[in-house]
C-alpha cells in the first residue's frame, strides 16, 4: 500500500524540481520556427560568435551564410569546442544530437550532446521501467548512476535510460541502452512497451532542459539480474512499489532518484496502482 502522504511529498518534490523557467528566455529561431531557448547571458555569449549568429528582434538567428544543415553543423562544432574550452559545458560526450522540427525529420543541424542544454534544444530520451511480477505486487528495478557521470552522478535512476542520438530511432536507442546499461539482449529489449511520453522543461545549471522522455514498461523474469556493460551503473536494486514511492520522496539523500527518473517511475506507479495522476487527472501522464 502506497500512502497518500508519501505521494503528496513526491508530487511536491517534483513540482519544485521540474518547475518551468521563472525568467524570460531568448529563442533560437530557424526557418520561422523555434529551435532552442536560451538564458539571456548564454544568448549574449553566442551573439559574440558574429560569423555564426545574429540577434534580430530579441531572438537569435543563424548568419545568412549558414543556409543549410551541413554549414550550420560545421559552424556549431567550432562554437561547442570554444564553449567547452571556456568551461561552459558539461563533460564532452563525443555524441551528436539533432535539432529538427520533429523527431525523425530532416535536421536543421547537429551539435555535440554536451551543448544541447546550453542551447535549450528539444531533445528526446528513452527510459525503461524494469518490472517484475512477484505475485502479491509488482517490483521495480532501479540503478545507481556512476559517480563519473556528467549529470546527476551517483543518484538512483530507472533501470535503463538514454538520449536519442542523431540518426537513431527510439527503438534503436532502447536496444542499445538496454544492452549497455542492463545486459538485456535485443530480443528482450524489443518487448518493452511504450507507456507514456513525458516532457520536461526547466532551467538547470548547464542551461535549459527541454526533453521528451519516451517511458517504457518491460516485464522481466523474477530470476533475472542486471549486468551493466558500459560502466555507467554501479548498483542495482529490486524494490516493491511502496519502497519506490518512499525513495521518490527523498531529497538531498544518497538514495534520491534523479528528477527525470522520478517522473518516469511516478508515472509508472500511478499506472500500476490504478490511481489518478493529479497532474493529468488520469493514470498515465502524457
């Protein structure tokens, strides 16, 4: 049984952690659409790359000479390296994210993953709730992030979670991350079922996190055990849902979950316990 008091504390915590930016942001616009949202200081810094950006009407735009995705991407590679040398980015990932009108559409440009939040780009991620049917009640697998992770080191996380890199699909990301983070083969990863699409829009120390998480449920055998392959997880634990709820309410604690993982796990709790999500009025957040 998950108490209403615990759920209230969880929702209060997430309301604080996931609150939208309180101050106005500067848009990065391209082809008449918004590609990113930046804090004013970051927009001002980018405007000093005068061969790449122009400020026009309070918005940031690419220089006219950068008229296609290839030219923009090449210019942004130099910008990202410069920002990294200045210490303005988190650890360099060596992985590209695409900025596009929609997931899978032709990109406006590609950029180093570490710079995505600096630019406030809309990114996507795939997460997996690893679930076990224990008869009396479901259990959920949680993972502890490595202390060397660039973001949220050592915090508890969903069993699997990873960003959708440029040129890859959600399904491909799931297969890759399930193997690397939990040792799950592709045939098992493909059994994960999309349960919710959850969007985060908040300001963070490294910029604006605007991310849609494709949350999946994957039911696993009771005897199965995770086997991390990429060094990004240092611990796994299998816990009943009331314990998951208790952990979700923790703040500034070694056993606290990341905000992203908390949102995904809470959405799953509401779904599995047939409760109405107070944020949406129904059992699965959208």
